[in-house]
C-alpha cells in the first residue's frame, strides 16, 4: 500500500473514530445522569466499541485496538447493578488522546480537528478546514480589493462631475461593478456556509464539564441545552468553547448553592441551561444557572477594597470582568469569578463580540455572549478623529448623534452625554489615543452598548458603514486598551478596530496635563 493511500485511509479512520467517540460520550453521559438509554443504547455502545476495535486493527494501530478491547469488557458491566460508566468515560478520553497523538505522528493532512463531513448523501465530500481557511483568506483579499475599487470609482465620479463630463460610461462601469459585487456576495456566503458547524458539536464537551465538575463539587446538576442546530463559524466555535467552558464551570462551582443550602431553600437539584439562537447579525449564547445570584453590594465592596469606583451609569456587575477581580476571599482549582471571567471577556473580544451579565439574588445568573456571524469579515462603522480613522463593530452601535455643547455636561470631572433622557459616560477617542489634548464637545457621538452598559464615544466625523477583514494585532503591539485588531481600508490605509468592551474601561475623566493622551 502506497504512503498516499495509507494516509488517506488513516485520515478517514480518524474522522470516523472521532464521530464514534462523540456518540459514545453522548450515550455514557446520558446514562451517568440517570437517563434510560435502554437495551438499544447499551447495544449501540458495544457496537461502537467493537467497530472502533476492528477499524483500529485495519489501519495498524494496535494500541488503540487493545484499548477498545478493554473498553468492550467494561461495557459488559451494563448488565450489572453498577456499570463502570466513569471508567468508560475515562477510556473515551484516553482513546481520543491516543488518536490525536497518532494523527500528529503520521503527519496526516486531514487531522481529526481539521476536517468535516459534508452530508451523507452520495457525492458528499470531506473538506479539510485548512482548505476552507485558505479560501476565506482569499475572499478577505477580494473584500479589500473591492473596497479599493469602490473608493476609486467614487473619486472618479467626483472628478467627472467637476470636469463637467458626461457620466454615461461611468454608469456602465458602475452597473458592472454592482453585478460583480452581487456575485461575490453569493460566493462569499457559500464559502462561509461551508465553515459553519452546528453548535451542538460544542454541547458535548460542555456536558462533560458539567458531569465532571458537579461530581467534584458534590452537587446534583441538570444540564439543559436548546438551539443545538444554530450554525456558527468554526473559528468562532473555538472561541465559544473557551469562553463557555469558563462560564459553565463558574455556574456549577460558584453559581449553584451547595446541596444543604438548596435543600434548605427548597430548590432541589441545580439547573444549568445553555441556549443559542442566531439572527442576520449575530449569534447569541446564554448560560443560565438557578443559583444564588450575584449580590451587587458584594461586588461594590470588593471594588472598594481595590480602590475602584463606578463611572456614571456603569453597572456594578461589569466589574466582574476586570482582571483578577473577585468577590471571593479564596481561590479554588476549578474556577473563580475573576481570572475566569476576564478570560471570557478577552476570548469574546478577540472575535469582535461582547459578553453581558444579568443576575438576581436568590434567583440565578445569566451570562450572554453576543458573537458576530463570522470572525473573518464583519460590518463596521468608520470613524474619523484628529486625522486618524478607526472602525467600530456595527453590532455594538446603538445610535450615532450630532454632538453639541448643550448635550454635554461635566460631573465631577467626567463628561456625560444627555441621550434619550439618560446620562451616558462620554469618552473622547482622540484623547484616549493621544491625538488630542482636549475633550471634544462638538462633532459626533456614537452610543455603544457592551457588557450591559452604555457609553458614548466622541469623534470628529462618522464616515459610514464598511465591510472589512478582521486582522489580529502584531504581538509587538501588546494589548492596548480599547483595541481589538486591525484592518485595511480600500485605499490601503491600515486602521485600528475598536473593542466595544474595552472602550467601557476607558475613563471619561479628564487627564492631567503631561499625562499620556493629553488633558481636558
């Protein structure tokens, strides 16, 4: 057998084995939570293990074949009063780890985490995600070139008008451009659709976290999921996995009360519910627990110990996302409302999304992730301030308003915008990034929402809506506050992508003379 044929065979085995291990884990977790999988479920567990054993032997992976044989023996305990479910789950983990090591050792082109099955109908194909990633990168380049062409066409139109020339030929070019743009949009949607995977692929790993953490904490927990068919970009799924893992652990370890406390309150077993839905702009994922909730008084007390005060209109719960912030006096191995939640916000912000928190004492806590449909290409609002351009994710924009002195007030040195009867903290983009010494009171203000709070951003001009390709910051740039990444405009100019969540942490207070960024 040639090396090329063997590599293809091994690739197919890795993908199929991953699917079978996932199905095994689903059945075992259902049984572990007291669900009745019935005789058919037990038979399917044994069949999946038997098939894994046989296929491992076909590709010459004897260590996997031996492990599958051991797990078959453990599966026979389902006929006894105490089936070895936890040992089987650990065996699934071991098999998955060895499978990944085998993939790395063989250098297979289609890794377990790098390919997906596209339909079971005849003619379906398996496509490596690396191939799709390359296509998305090419589409990103086309977006940049298309923006460049659109800007050049608009400049040409202006020059023709100034010269008094007839624009008929230009209108022909414009129609051709519009037709090309429509065809490109359909192509982009098709390619991006190939990268979309159902969210239920993530639910399995979260169910495992619930099982392991509830057992470790000695809590009875029911895990409910809704919206598993919600599609999500694979890159965003990886971001969601990191963030949701933290949130689910926090819900079990810190959100839910202990067994004795819940019994005293008449609550029964704990509930962690994960639900998801998508619309034309974003994917929303909720993590809800019916625990004791988060007392705002405790949050404020913890903030006071750190010397942190709230800005006007700032929600105390937003402080939970500050690095190292916690209402707890001691840490634990599983989770912490401090480092964990800061990591959640960082992971979500990297993808241009945001996280919100709602809580009621005695009722429970809800964390909501809002993520763009695609992590690669997104719609933004283009802003100008002091000769610099910036872009702001459109999903965070509430409204753009004209700024004048009558709408701006100063409270204890902080500027606030009077907007729809509310006082919203106002920051000046130029002062925040060191291009202006004075805080703007004229121009425009963009009201944004992040982490359940509002903030207004003062800029010189709002230039309109654009579609841009999201790029990460160079590691040498570090992690400047309020910045999520970079992009390139149609004229080839690189600009910063603002981070709505990070902007909430920038101070609306005047800076001292000589400090970085100037002063009011």
